């Protein structure tokens, strides 16, 4: 299954308690006790997607999976890998994609917003693998 990877290093916007957004790039860290904050990044739908395409966002953080929303719809991680204090969470956003999209990441309550990286992975499933799994 071929994979195309797009780094989402920046620009991101940091939104804190309704104040004016601030532009940031990844990696990024902020102590967020008792404040509400989101990191937001907008992007266009990748070109060349087919019915066989699966688009995932993979966020690498410190300790815990963040809340991830795509176009204001919360999505749960489809896979979480923990290696010590590094947590890698994968979110399948394929059914939520529009022509223009907004990705928002929020840390767990009373945690450190520490996003080491975010990437978009586009997987092309072969039609044969779907036929075989349906049998």
C-alpha cells in the first residue's frame, strides 16, 4: 500500500481563551493549566484522491492523545502508540474532508500542549485487498 506523507509543520495558529491568534510552527509547547487553547491549521483537500484513498493525520505529542477536530467535527484516534512519554495518535479524516479544511488540536485538560510533529498520510489501498477482505 503506497503512502504519501505531507509534513504539517506550519503555519499553525494558537488560539488561547478568545485572544487574537498567534502564528506558531511545530514543534510547539505551552503549559495550559486552566486555560482553553487550540492549535489550528487550515489546508486544501489533497489532489489526486481516489475512492481507494485513506487520509490520516498523525500527531506526535508528549504523554497523551490530544483532541482532534476536522472542520469542527471531533474525531477519535484510530490508532495510538505509546513509547515512553511519546504518544503517536493516528486519526482517519477521509470521510470528513472538504475542498478546504480546518484541523484543530487541543491538549488534554490541565496538560502541556506539546506537539512534536503532525503529518498527513495518504494511503492508497489496492482494490484487490478490499475484495479479499470481503470474502
